[in-house]
C-alpha cells in the first residue's frame, strides 16, 4: 500500500483504507505545505491522488508540486493526480480545469455527489485530500454543510475504501460543528503555531485514531527550502 507521510510516521501500522481523517489547523500553520508533502509521498510510493482545492488556485499547486519533484503534467495525463478545482467558483468565475465544481452550495454539490460518487468502486490506492473544508461554511448555513459532511462526504469515501484527509480551520465554526465532525471521523490530527518566547514553532500531533495505534505527543516540524514538511528529529 502507498504511504501517508507525517501521519504514518506517528502510527504503529498503516492507516486502514477508507479511513476518514480530519486535520484541525491554525490559519498560520504549515498545514498547506504539509498536505503537499503528503500528496507527494503518497504518489511516490505508488498511490493516486484526488486533490480538492478550495483554498488555493490549481496552478499554484502545480508549481509547488514541481518543487517537490513531481511531474504534474504527466501525472495528470495518467490520472495519477486528479486536481479538482473548487477554488475558481468562489471567485464567481468558470473553471477551465478538467475537474471542477461550479458551486459550493450544498444543494448543488449534493447533485454532483449523487452523479459522480454514489457508485464509486473500491480503490484503496486512491487518497482523497481537501485543503480547506471550512470554506463550505462561507456558502451554506452551518447545519446544512455539516449534514452534507456527515451523510455524503465522509461515508461516501469510506464505503469506497478511499482514505480521505480533510483540513478544517480552527476557531471559525461553532463548538457544535466541531463536535459533530470530530465524532464522525476515524482520526483527528492537529497542526498548530506555538509561541516560544520571541519565536514561533510549527507543531503537529495525532489527537486520536480509532483504528490504529499512534503517538499522541506534539512534534515540532521542519520546513525545507522546497517547502517539504518533515518531523524534526
């Protein structure tokens, strides 16, 4: 099986296919760079990626993946890397990407879900990632987007044996929303920016895993010149 960098550096065995993982991150943390490190490591170990972009434009991601040693053009041609543009529609524009959403309203994406995802074949080699799931809250009432996550997004990928990692921003939703989402997933990971005297330190931890043993300690992160994120030794 392909490998999930950072997360599986802190588990006692591989995360089971179909697991639903939420990353709760500080806005100024290294989550976006960490996610690209995860994407790169998964592909380099033989897996495929579905990358849902709500917080960044597609070409920015392609440029960053090049820095990490990936041939994004070839990978997209082979369908090893599938970039899904959920960013452009938020600007009121039409995406020119092969894969995209035209709206983030739950009523609209539920239709797309029923069309594209209800009959997905099991594919444990596919990792589904979303950089900023919190953006759904900009276009929907809280109960509506949380219910979409609980009844569509999370169980849909789980039933297709596609592990999904979704980022959700700290401090922007109600306690009810966080509790509902945290109770529905198999694992919770935190990315924080910690003040230490006059300096700041990026740290991560696994808060909980239901189906695999894990190290729950906070770990400092190192960011290299190409923005690869690793655990600091």
